[in-house]
């Protein structure tokens, strides 16, 4: 990764559609994120998605549900997000969510193991199920019958769909940021590259 391909656009240069998407973002997310960012600092995937305002609006609404209101708790959702970030080697996503995962109760040892692309020791039962379910979706593009049965028993069908939603949504964000070469903020650390 080198120079970002899509640097931030100053809000003063937004088209009317971009301005509306920006305003909609903060109307939806403001209760979670606080005040709007300083001009020119619309970070992460949103600084890329602003180039397609309708896609941004639809994406952020789905994300608001998946991150803050879906059936899977913050702790388990953050575990899934870390697995996605590691799978895609998505630096910004990892930078943002490793800290959140720790606050939600994922241990530093588990975060470190995922960063190193190895199965963590000491996973709780619900974490093991999420780990297996998300890992299988990402690696084999399927879910085995055994993993499906465990996940369904623990989370129900709605939970299974929401876990897929989290995995797909954060994959979309990771792919978008990787395509645009979104850099981690100053002082952030890039993930270790894995053999491809």
C-alpha cells in the first residue's frame, strides 16, 4: 500500500448529493459517533463512499443496524469484524476495531492471535462458534453442517443472518478501503502481510 488513491474531499467541494449523504450519515450515526468530524477528516470508508452518495447512504444505514442494533452482541460482532479485517488485511478496519474489541471484552491474547492469523486459545463457547462460523464463510465460502447447527442452536436463524450481515458488510468496507488504499491514521500500525 502506498499513496491513497482517493484522498479526502473537502466538504466545501461536495456536490448537493454528497452534501445530503454526509448530512444523512450524521443524522443516522451522530447518536453513536458524536459531532461531525472536522472538515476534510471524513475518514475510513466514508471518505471513499462519499464519491457514490447513494451507495454511501444505503451502506451506512445497513452498517448502523449491524454495528449497533443487530442480534449479535458488541463483543461477538467485534470478534467477527476482527476476523474480516484479518482476512482482507484491512489496516484501517483493524486499527479502528481492535481497540473497540478490547473495550467490548475480547482479550488482548485473542486480538493478538487473530492478528497473527492463528486460532486463539481461551475462546468462550459463543466466541468459538462465531470464530468457526465467520472463518468458514471467509475461507471456504460455506458453513459446514456441524458449525451451522451449533450457531443456530446458540443464536437462532435471525442471529445466523445477522452474523452473515456483519461479515459481508465489513468485507465490503475492507475491500473498498483496500481498493482506495485508505491509510491508517498517524501513529496507527499496518497489519502484518500474509502470504497470498
